[in-house]
C-alpha cells in the first residue's frame, strides 16, 4: 500500500518514512499542503499522514481541500495542539483520526493499520488475497502456495501483493515502481527486474507445477496461469 506523509520537519518525515518502509509500505513525502494536493491529483494513495502545523495552508485546510477534491482514503492528522477544539476542527474538516506529538512509531503504526483495516472493511476487501493456488494473508503477512508457506522479504511481499491485487493485468515497470517503491525511484535502474526474478524463484519454484509470474515483452510483467 502507498502512503503520503505531509510534514515540513525533515527529521520527523524521514523518521516516519523509514519506519513505514521497513514494514512494507511505499511512502512519498510532501513538505506543504499545495505539494500534497499536487501529489494526490497525480497519484493514488491508500492513506495520508498530515501534520497540522504546515507552512502556508494548515493541515486542517489541506484536509478540507483534499476532501473537496475527492480524496476518499483515511487521513491521520499529527499535531502538537492538544485542545478538544483543535481536534474537533480537524475531524470536522474530514480527518479520520488524530495523533498528538510526541508519539512513538509503534503507536503511529497501530493507528495506520487500524485506519487501513477500517477502510478495507468498508470496501469489503478481504484480508486474504487469492489467485490460482497462491494466497496471501495481509494481517499475518504470510504467503502460501499449495499449502506450502513461502518466506518473502518485505519488498518481495509488497511486490507480490501488487500482483495479487491486479491479476491477469499487464503491469508496467513505472506502475510497479509507483505502487511498490515511491516517487523518488530511479525508473532507469534494473531493481524491479531483479526483485521480480527473486520473487519468481520462490513463487514459481520447481516444486510447483505451473508458473504464475510471466514477462510481457515491451510492457513488464503479469500474474496469470499459463
């Protein structure tokens, strides 16, 4: 899943980005409300983490603008303001939750997971993704094929999740980069091909009787039964 962090304090934004990357989320960072609105207009995000005290339009104003422009995903506000009135203003603007600074990363991650679960439940999206004889448990972060558990790295897990959410659809390298990496990814590198090959060695191991990840010449890759 892809998350946008809107925070003008570089130390804080990098702390959040690093932590979320380590547990498998693709993360982009914006330093102002207008930049965040521009990112959301051109890319898809599953959740936005938004600081209230931003230069220019505040996080509350930015929340209001994002909702006005049609963003429907969850928004988590970060703030040093602790009064009930401040929190009510943010929630009334369209935020889904509030986290007061300073906070631990564990608490932030728990809020993120809770908001994403709530969104998935509302959208009737199962926590288990299945295609052919492979299944992925998003909550327990486990993958099985023919009831054999497959151990994946964090990035391999995210890559397979993207394939499972888009079965039988050719996925280009740019699309994969946007959803599994972030906006700063160097599209000219061969990192995607390397990770797809690593994933193939596990998902399409010789012990399984059919291949699921295929190359689409001139496009990228596709998850399908041969």
